[in-house]
């Protein structure tokens, strides 16, 4: 039996815990809670893993199963020996599926980046028995120019777990386009918006139920609870609203946390006093139709190389490239 080489793991921090805490404190004073901070710390990572495994919130599990079926075809469509660069990798389970599919084609390089250091550690542990040189980077997605070259070229850049829908499309696709060389590819998955009216109504009920589940509420309240807020003194709210995008009208989640009773948060620079009725603005997730995803990609010079959709048509995995356009 061939001996499997243990992964050579390295860790690099473009942002450390103190800087994350400082940035979060600044935003909390302005009554904002960006989604990137939900994953930070052991409790944030733990809350996400609990949500990821929840039966009530099945978006993550459906996307994972779809990737499992698509991984072999994806691996066959990227250059031999391509490195895997994961942006927002979570616990690394999806990336392991890809690395196993890419191994026969000579992939031996893996870079995993996430703003949550505990999640980076889990992603590295997930591939520790594979014959791959692994590097972990603690960074925001927007820090991509600072860690892109860790993977070299050719590279398969991944944003899995519906991550691509959590950013303004022009900003994210512009960032990826500038990082994508002629031999590179981008892989992402999406939870889609059905085009049919009756299906959309059923979809809306399912989404509202999933996003308002106890596990998701706990995940979204996590950073405030960690800083002293009694969860019974707050209410998580979610609505689905119509949103205009460069590809036409889509649906976007609108999340907020409403404070029910006076409270205080312990943050760097001194406590933040909260008053009943105040709200924290949170992040969002776009829900696009598949045709809109294609138009957004084309708008930034990407061509679709492969699409894998599940039978419901609500979930898709997309492989895209820039068609030979050089990085700038």
C-alpha cells in the first residue's frame, strides 16, 4: 500500500485577532454587523458548523451533495497539476472532495483562506492525510491580492458554500477577474431563485423557514452574545426583498438585529450602550436566476466552462474562466 505523505501545513495571517476585534468594535459602534465577523473565534466557528449540519438549514448540505457529484467533471476541465485556492473555505470538507478528484491529475498544492483562524485550522486538518502541500491564510476575501500568489498558476479558485452571493457582484467578480490568469479557473456554487412563479412562492417559504431557524438565529446573534448581550434581549429579523443588480432584478436577504431592552456590549475602546428599539444592519445574500449568474460572469469577461444543477434547479455549481485574458 502506497504510503500517504502527511500534509506540509503553513499558516500566514494577513489579519490577526486583535485587528479583527478592533474592526468589529468600530462597526458595532455604528450599529453594523457584517457577516464576515459571524465566523470569527471558536464560538463563531462552532455556531457555523452547527448551522452547516442542521436539517432545518439544508442549503449547505444540498450544495455539498451537488459538488460531490460534479467534482470529477470539474477536475477533468482544469489544467493538470492546478493548485486549489479556496476563498472562505469553512471546514474544508468541500475542498477535500475537490482535492481527491484532482489528485490523479497531479494537484499537490492547496491554499485555504478564511477570516476565521479556527476555520482555517479545521480546513488544514481536513486534508492532513492527503499528499498535498497545504497553506492556511487568515484574511478577508477582499485581501485576495495579498495571498493570490501563494497558489501560483494554474490555479482553481473556489468560493463554495454560496459565498459568491454574499458580495456585491461587480466588486467580487472584478476582484476575481483581476486575479484570474489565462490558465486559471473559478469554481463557485449558488442557491438560485426559481424563475417560475408557483415554484418561487414555495421557494420563498422554504428560504424564510431555513433562515429563521434557531440554528441560524444563534449563528447571527453570536458576535453580540459573545460581547455580553443576552440573546433574549434581541430579535433577529430576515426579509426577502427585490433588489436591482447589473443583471436585472433579483432577490436579496435583508437581515437585522433589533434590540428589545437596554443592554451593553463589551468591545475594544470601551462599552457600547444599546437602547431598546435600536437595530444592527447585517450582511446580505443575493438570490439570482441562473441566467443572471451567466450575465454577471460575461459582464466581467468570464466564460462558463461547465454547469451542474440539481434536479430542482435551485442549486448550481459553475466552473468559469476568463477565456485567455491576462491578469492585470
